[in-house]
């Protein structure tokens, strides 16, 4: 996702560009599709990007291990700083405290891919579930605890107490 921002950098602070995004981004070695909108605002130092994107990911439920797909929101607001002045070609140093800021290339190209990948990684759920009320797997038999074929009582009896459990059942 590359955008040439040379014309925006030549404009005054406050100039705006809006883009519809429908593209693939390489994230953790895989292509992920994202779509949404991005707004580019000319700032005193560079370009402020406000993006609201959405992608889909596949995985498995952390409770029952069934395959599932889930949405991944990728919303961010970050400023990109030019590496060279658009008018003179002179090298531009980032403002104090902004040394780690995203940078616009010397050819005035703003690359969104790295930011999208970073925000994607932060927004992927650590333990996705197929449903909020997913019962998961039975700790005793390993079957889907919410499934129709699950007949286990769910009570695990310690072998040392088995004789007492039999007394309880017969008494």
C-alpha cells in the first residue's frame, strides 16, 4: 500500500486526501486482505494518517479447537515524516523525540504496510472463540463438551476413591 504524497507535501498545513483501501498486506509472511478508508492530513512536520481498516483471519477456537474465521480491525492514527524536503531535496531530520517515527521515502512515497502489519498483530485476539458460550473440550473425555454426542458426566473420580464412589451410587 504505497501512496505518492509529493503533491500533498507541497500544500499548506491542513490539506487533506482521502483514499479507499482494498489491498493485500504481507503480515507474518502471509498475504492478508484489508479494506476500509484512510485520511491523509498535511501537518507542519509531515502527513498524519488516520486509517480505519478491516481484515479477516482464520484460526481455531481456543476452547473447542473448531476452525473459525474472525474479523481483525486495524484502526490507527500515525504521523509520517519526510526523509527529504519535497521542494529542495535536502535531507530532513525528524523532530526531537520523533526519531522512531514512520518515514516517507526520498521519492515521497508513504508506505502503509508496516503500520498495518503492526496494528494487525496488536488486534488479533490472543484466544479467539467460536461463540461466547462455547463450552470447550471436556477435561475428562476430551469430547466437545457442548456437542450432542457428549455423554460424559464430566466428573473425574480419583482411582483411590473409586470404592467410595461406588458406595455413593448404590447407597
